[in-house]
C-alpha cells in the first residue's frame, strides 16, 4: 500500500528498530541511501547496508538477513515485481520500498500489511482499481452450491416444478459464468495496458530528502545528494524533460531556502562552507574539468548536432569555434587555465553561436556546488564520476567493491576519489564517442523492421566497458541520437533501438538492452521489458532477467538469432 | 670485540618498529651470558693474581673487563625491559587473548609476566567504577558518538551484540553499530571505521 504520511508510517516505525537497507546499483539509489544514512546517524538507528545488483542478489541478501531483521528498506528495487512471491518472507517482515521503477506491481499496491510503498501518489501512476483486478471468488462458489443444493432438494418436488427450478438454476449459472469470463477478459486487458510500458517516477533521493525536510533535519549535504539523484535520472535519460524541469523547480525552492543568509561585507560565509547555486549552464559534459574542445567533442548533444564523426562535422566545429572568436590554443587548454577574458561571458557567447548552428538547447537548468577555493562541481559532473566508479572495469573488483567506492565519492571529504571518478568518466566518454563514430561509419546499425539493432563485436576496443548497464545506456542513447541525425530514411528515425554487447566471453553471454525511440517530447516509456519476456518464452531461449530494469537482459550468444526473430514477429 | 653481541640484540629490537615483538632471541642472550661468564672468570683469576702477586699492571684490564660486564648487563636489562613494555602494550591493543603468532615470539617467563599483568589489570578494573568494574581498555580516545558506521573488510560470519541480536558480517556490507562492540573488530582489522 502507498504510505500517506511518510514520517509517521515509515520513519517513526523504524526509528526504534534495526533495519536492513538493500540498495540497488545506480546513482539515484546511492544518493537516496546517503540521505537515509545521514538521517539514521542523527537518530542512532542501527542498520545494515547491503548493495544488490539484481533480483538474485536481492534474494540472497534477503535470505541471509531475514533471521535477524524484521524491517527491510529497499531502495530503487522491488516495486515492479510481486515481492512477496519472489522473496517468500515470514508474516512479520515489513518491506518499505522506495523505487522509481514503474509500473508498480498491483499485488504490491494492494497488500496492506507487509508492503509499504514510499512513493508519491501524484506521480501519474494509473493503478487499476481494486475491483477491476481482484474478485471474491467465494461468493460465486456459494451461489453455485446453492443452486445445485436446490436441484437436489427439488427432487422431492413434483417433476413439473423441478424442471422449472432446474432451468432457472442452470440459466443463473450460465449467466454467472459468462459474466465471470467477461470480467476476466477485461482484467487481462487492464493488466496488459497497465504493465505494458515501463518508465520511471520521482527520484528516490528526492523522496528521502522530502522526508528529511518534513522532519526539519535536512542539511545542505542532503540537498546536494538529492540534486545529484535527480540529475542522474536526467543524464541516463530516465525521465522526460518536463518532469526534470518540474523537479528542478521544486529543488530550486529548497536551495533558495538554504541560501537565505544575510551575506554582506561583514557577515560573509567562510570560503570553506558549502554553497549550492542554481546554474543555467552548458550541456557540455565535464567541461570545467576538461578542456572546452574535448568536452564539445565528447558531449552527446554537440557531437550529434555537428556530426563530428564526419569530416564535414569537424569543419563545422572549427567554424563554430571561429564564429565565437575562441583561439584553438585556448580552447584545447584545460578549462581552469583558459584566459579569464574568455571565461567571463563564455556561456552567453556559446549560446549565441549555438543557436546559429541549430543547437537551441545548449543550456540546461542544473545546480552547482562550491566549497573551498578549488572545488567547484556541477551536478552532472558528480553523476558521471560516480557512474564511472560504479562500473569501473579497470581492476578486477567485485560490484560491491565498486559500490562502496562510488558511495564514498559522494562525500565531500573524499575529493581524490571524486577526481579519480572524473578521470574514469573522461575515458568512458571518449570510448563512447569512438564507438559511436565507428558504428555510424561502418553502418553497424541495421533496421530489422519494427526496431533498429546494433551488435558490438568482441574485438571492439573498450567493449568491456559496455558490459555494464549504465554505460551501455549512455552508449545506446548516444548511438540512437547520432543515427537519427545521420540517416536520411524518415521511417528509421522513429524506431526504437536494441543494443547487444558481449558480457562474458567464457560463458558466451551477451547483454541486450532496448531503448525507446528518440524524440523531442518522448515520455520515455519502454515496452521492451514485456517484449523480451514474451520472446524468450516463445523461443525458450536461455535468458536471465536479473536487472531491476526489465529492459536489460542477458542472453546466450547462440540463442541470439531466434530471439531476435521472435521479437520481430512479436513487434510487427 | 666484547659487547658486540649485546648491542646486536638491542639493534634487533630497534629495527623492528614500534609495537612489534620479534621472536625471543634465546641464542643471543645465551651467547652474551657466556661472554659475561668468560669475562668474569678471567677477571676472577686476574684479581686473585693481582692480590697474591701484587701485579698492578693487571688492574687496567680488570677494570676494562668489569666495564664490559656492566655494559653487557645494561644491554640485556634494556632488551628484556623493552620487550616487557611491548608485551604490556599488546594487552591494551589486542585484549586478553593474544594472537598465536605473537605468543610464539614470547618466552615462557614473558608469558608468565603477561598473565600476571593481565591479572593485576583485571583486579584493578574490577575495583574501580562501582559494582561491575570499568573496562578502561575501551575508548582509548574520547568517543565522538555512541554509534559508529563500520564497513566490513572480510567475511567474518555472525556477530552478536549486547541485546542478543545477531549481525551477519559479509564483505563490503556497512553497519551502524554501538561503538564499544566494534572496537575489538576494528583492531583486528575485520571492520573499518567509515568517516564521512
């Protein structure tokens, strides 16, 4: 059931208990986890934090801890599947689920005792009403029993009356069965419509921050983490632009509230204090920690608008830089060492030139943080750094090791880790850019009818990087955008994309991910989750639907062909 | 040259940084004691000779050997005393049960001394702090908070805390636990204090 008063029904319940926190592996979950940990530290709530990467992990973690803990808090996992059936818990285990995955499974919504959903109800959930899906089957059986009872009782009656009773009873039964079949057909239809599209709701970090705010325990650190959580949803394209803007406005109110201090000559804040500011900043990834040139080349938006994989594109870039009057030498330098005169009006200058070249949305609303003399970060910088750390394939470390490192980099005292993350993110972005360029130039994206398909071969450089879902998401979105910009086929521009990359060479598996078509006003609803399930069933391919996002699966290499064929027939 | 062996003992102890206890150098001590015995016997004979025959030119060598003896004595005393100090520090660091590899480094007498020290410390701790006594080996630095956040560095299995609840310590899980229960495990290296 949905929790109406998050403070009374969640926090006050767990504050005197010991809690197990099961946290999924994405940045929004990490941020929500940090906010909740800070609240728990305030109130001395004993907890255990266990990172989980998929359903199997969740099951194992639950089994290990179910003896010791009664209260489980699941962050960014568990809402879109019937949790009680998957985990088979005891009667007294209570689950608090704060998850952005939609649609929420109907069993989770209508369970009153064990499942509490920490989800805002104005999130356009569209949950079907109770009577449409659940029905008391006992009434029907009783009515049937009565009728047959009447029949047997009626045997003592004279035969004329008995026949009439029989006919009436039979008619009633037939009527009831017809009504039930109709009801069941309508139920299947309603459920199908409800569960067909997968999308994401309000950021978990934002929900946790609002809990902190309601209790007046919110701090600037928590606000910064919720900003990072929201930005993660935007960077990995999980929410539509309108929702992002609305949530930014909400956060902007909190930021103004925290910045409300009489700062003037006498009472200025120390430079070491943390300041969060609203910025209408450029959509160039990591540009303040890189050189401007590199950032323009490796940002999805600019690279696709200029088509930087072609020679014409490179020329256009040079024209763009010349138009702004920026010398190449300056632009290739590290941003911090650029001339002050250039840096002063950089954003406005770039925006002006960008509109001339057809890039109207080069600026985006976001927030930046500033503490100490050297440390300035935009929210998207931190998101990229944390995502790079979370999916670091350079050393052979387990996913939980990486989770811990990424969790650490969000604290302000671990700046070296954050800088390491930024370096890894730069490498990742360069790898993505090169892979996209090679895919477009070698026409690796094929149209299969109802969707586009791209398969990364094993020998591709940096292909190990793309065996992780977040990196693969960035690559797929970038690739789709680039394809849409470069193709002339009008029909292909509105097709969704399925991306496959090698996952484990020894076991012969690939990771397959589907993303919705690219459009300006898309609502980011993804139907590939159900499609993959059905295709796997019908071809009995060996698949593993382990990720919390149902649109990402693992598949055996050999079954790839028949799986794709099944998908094509299913979707055409 | 005389006294080199004893200085060798001191150097060995000095080389092993602060707090580490090297193996008890039974051999070294024995050699030094033998040297001392040899010197003493030579001195005895020389003193007798000097007394009986009045050979006063033996006096400087007697004095020399005597100062060597004193030096050896001082070195051995320093060696033994420093080891005792290190063993005492071990009680504060590891608690009353020492890891087996450290126990092998101690000789029987040192073990005896350690047990006596443990007993004295325990008696003292029982006598202060009211009825149950006060464990002064906890909280060596003033604690900042009742509960601390710890991260598990290796799989340690189940761990029971005061109110009977059991926590599963798995690698890379984080826990928020009472400080006094975690200190032992932090010292053993199973848990790591996370400062955010």
